[in-house]
C-alpha cells in the first residue's frame, strides 16, 4: 500500500483575498477571514483534482513494501528530495537518502538509485516501512510561477461560493474545466 500526505503545508496561497474581492465585486472587509478560508479550500480542491502541488509544500510518500525504482513522485512539480528512510520490523530506521539521485526535469519528477546502490536487506515494518519526504510546488510566494489558469480556477470557485453561500452542491463545472489541462494522473 502507498500513502501520500502533506507534511508541511504551503506558507501562503496562490491568490490573495484582494484578488478574490475584486473578481467577486466585494467592496467590504467583514468577510475577509471567510474569503481567506475559501481560498484555502479552493486550492486544496484544485490540487486534489489537478494532481499537483501549487505552492511549495513538503510531502510524505509512504510504502508498506519496497517500491520499484525509478519512482515517479506524485503531486508535481518535484523540487527536491528531503529524505528517504527505511524502518525495519524492529523499529530501526536507516537513512537511505544518499543512495538516490533525483530527476527534477521530468514530469512528474523521479528518483532512482545511484549506480551500485539498492534497498537495504531488511524486513520492513508492516505499515509505512519506506518513507520518502520531498518538496513539490511551483514556488514559495505569490509570484507568477503558479499557472494563471490555476489562479483563475481558485478565484472562480471563491466567486461562486460568494454567490452561493448556502449551496451544498459541488463546485461549478468551469472550475474543473480550467484544471483539466495539464492534469497529472501520477500513480
């Protein structure tokens, strides 16, 4: 089994409250906190559907068995490898990070063993014996590194939410349409 989870969330959001307010024609400040929450919700929905990380975040990828390499890392773009650890059945953890080389140019990014290296000869603990921690995202700030169509989808969802505050239905179809381009179906 494989598990993907955000270890460290991004330090900001791809769009600002002011950008959403401008698009939604909101000219008061009473709802700024709620709008900030909508932005986070919209980003998380967009990242889940789009299969990508927008602003840099640290991701933990865990396996119950040794994965085959080269290994494609979910939620591109891949920025850097933080660590690869192996925990055996006795709870002893081995740092295997230096055994790997990285490919940040591929989409999605990949890691593989350096020449002559392989997984340690241990019996893994039953759950999550291999953990790969890495950074993924387009950047660390509101810079133009996040694609504009992603920003547009987030603003669109927030504008829709403003107009439909009590709605229980899903996000508008246009939100998903914007994100279909460049969608990643990483394994």
